[in-house]
C-alpha cells in the first residue's frame, strides 16, 4: 500500500498523522513546502473535516509557545525565537563599544527576520517588519546590512567574512541586485550606521553563551514604538507580518 503512494501522498499522509494527534487539522503554506522543494500548499483532501470531525486551525498554533493577547517586541523575542543568541551578542558587542542607542537597536534587530521569519533576503524583510516602529535610520541600516556584508571596507577594518567563504565557496559572487544596492548604499548619508551593524555582527557560534535581553529593555522602550494594541494587531503596514509570525499555520 505504501509503495503505491507518490512522494507527495506520503508526505501528506505523514502530515495527516501528525495532525491527527492534535485536536485541529494543521496545514502547510506553499512557502513551507517550497522549502522542501515542493510546490503548492499541503493538500489534505476535501472532506477531511467531516472525516476526522476536526476543524482546520484558524488561530494560534497549539504546538508553539502561547503569546499574550497584546504582544510586545520582547514577547516576540521570548516566544518566537530560540533565544536570538546572535543578535543579542551583536547588540552586546555594540553596547560595550559605546555605540549610540540607535546603532545598538539596529544591531539587536538586524537579523530578526532570520530568527523568527525567513532567511532569504532577511535584511529587507527585517526592515519591512520594523519600519513603522523605529527611526528611519535604523530601518535603512538594517535593510542595507545584508548587502554590505559582502563588501569589505578597509577604512573601518571590515573584511569579507571568512564564514561566507566557508558557507558559499571562495568563488561566490553576490546577485546583481545586491551589487546594485551596495553601490547605492555606500554613498548614502547613513552608510556608516549600516556598516557598524556589519562590524558588530558577531558570529561566535557559542550557543551556550549566556545572553540576556535585560540590558536592552530600556533601549527598546525608548527607541521602539510599541503599539498599544499589540504588535500585529495595530493598523501599521507591517502588522500582518507580525501576525503571520505569531500564527504561521493559520488556515487563512
Ligand atoms: Fe544579517
Ligand atoms: Fe548578523
């Protein structure tokens, strides 16, 4: 019986089994499936609700940590990352170097897309997530850091990361849009703010290192306009991104 099933059907069957252990049916969006090399959302078959007597999940995912009704940025760090070790280490590095609050905040938020959303074009995504809530310069710097990471700047001692050689190969060439954006960014008035992110972009990979958001709570308070309704339930142009991070498996 199992052999007669296609790869797709087997994957769907597995998801169905996992879903059966819960009180609700949980599907996967096209984006999740693309990450497994598949196209389209997970097809769980019509009539599944009648067959199982369950409904599709249309709210918070019971497998993920529960979030407060009106979540703050700190709540997203707490409940939607696995510690955000890297960005907290980077912000700590910037704090110890005596950087401005703007720069420290930029370091703290520069990879939040990686930590709680998506890796691909993470600088651009992070900028979109925070734009309504922070100083324009912070948004700009975070958007720019992704491209700047690929280009050395001798004037501040920033070298092309050895890690990128390991990760992508010595002959890797960034995409044209990254090169184009870099050319634009390097002449921008806020270039150095973005460059500072790359300078404090610390990859210690010591995941046992004790990091804490505590030193940054006040900086967040002063520099991040936390919406009263909770991040995601305000009416900002970025609210839906936060809602999706809160409820990534919501049916619609
Ligand atoms: Fe980054
Ligand atoms: Fe980073």
